[in-house]
């Protein structure tokens, strides 16, 4: 736990030095003179809906209508980019923001949501496991890393089964490999179950070689089964829109406009889901026509991990952020454990405009 966090801080510090050396511009959100567009510096992982909005003119029209320009940085490590201090908005999960604030001292504001935690638990066809409680203690489970979705599964294991689920200890032997390697690892018996991003296992799901545990539910669908104050809604975000507190307090109007852009994108996703998957299959890691069609069917049901509304209301925030209290129940050696005095990041319910 301490080694991993130290490495993350060091990487963030290195990135900050690099950016300071290479940049001499002012802070984000400002224009050079009257009439110049305001700038939002946004870091995001490769994303089909973003590419769609660029290709179909939605982004260009929004920028023109609002006199705003979005400068993007494509990265899979938004944590490090943001910690470097040279971004205005990033996408980040709910469980990551307390860690970011604790490690860097950066105060954040989460002001919108985009998609949910979606990494389900898989088993081989014919294996009897329905939940983690059915897997013998000491068994190997294939995972993608000690944090991220492991935070959710650690909380679920504790709250639903009183099990200690973590890399490097606990009731299971968690083996870390890439998502796209783990389907093969599971099939050949290297582990008894595996937490795998759905896109990495579409061919095996389509062929019936791998099956979902927990009655086919993803993390965001399972949270309501053990959340202290269950409101019956989907929770546990995989990507929220998170700004520095400094930027947000100076530009609340831009934050609201930014949500409007993404609401347009989400609406288009809901209306054109098959077409978007077919046009940008690389973002869903599918290639063959059979796998593309299977994914379209999978995403057409309750498994769709995109939110309906990017704005958060107070009731949703209250239930979502309960996750932090549950993370405090974890074993102190768990990388996802939160201390009693961990920061409580700020969430804001705002209306897109």
C-alpha cells in the first residue's frame, strides 16, 4: 500500500516538474483578451462518445455557441495528470478522490457523473460459484490491480460476505494481470474466478466459455444490495467529472456548460448506441461482427454502464459517497482502506446550462 502510493506521488511530482518546465501559460478557464474563448484543460481516457461528438460536429457547435475551447489530453492515468497541477477537469472514480486529496493536498470538486463501475466477477462455464462466498478461501482470483475496481469488490466482500479481499493478503490469493490476459488465465485454470472489464471477455462470453457471477450483475447494480441507505438507484461511478476546487470556484458557469456538452453526448449514446459501437469498435475492444453484435445486445439491457443524467442531485450524492464510510471498514493493509480522518471530497449538485 505505502509503496504504491509513494510511487504515485513521485510520478505526479515528476509530471508537475515536466509541465512547469514546458509551460508558461496562465491558468485554465481564461481568454487572452476580450472575446477570446475561455479554455478548459481536460484529461480523459480514449472514449467513443467523445470521438463521436468531435466527428459529428457536436463539440465544434458547443464550443462556438459558448465561446469555449476544450484542450484535451488523452491519458489512462488521470490521477497522475491531475496531481501534476496542470489540468482543470479529469474523470475519476468516487473512491479515488479521497486518495488524491490525501496524497497531494489538492482540493477537488466533483460536479458530474459519466459512467459506472462495470467490472463484474466471472467464472468458467459449469463452475458452481454464484458469489465470492462460494469460492474456497485461499483460492486464486485474477484481478487487474490492487485498486480501481478492487476497491468495490473489497467493500462488497466485506459487507456482503465478511471476507477480506485484497492483493497481498486476505482470504484469497489475488493474482494481478491485465484485463485482456485474465480471460485466458481463468479458462486455463490459473484462477477460480476473475474480475474482468466486460470488453476484455466479449468473445468468451459470446461462446459461453465464461459466465458472470452474482446473477449477471455489474458493480453499479450490486451496490444497492448492501449500501446503508439504499435508494434503489444505480451508484458507484467509474468516471466522475472532477475539477480542482480553485478552478471550479472561479468558473462554476463553465462547469455547468461542460455538463451540458456531456449530457448531449450521453443522449446521443442512448439514441445511437448500435451505430456508435459499430463506428468505434476499438473503444470497446471488439473486432469481429459477431463480437460487435454481442456487445450491442449486452449494452442494450441493464448492463449499459453509461449514466442517463450527468448531473448529480443531493440524494444521489448522499448515497454515492457512503462508499467512503464502507472503505473505512476494510483491513488497514488494503490499498483501498480509508483512515477515519481521510479527506471528505466536495460533491456539487449543479444544473447543466
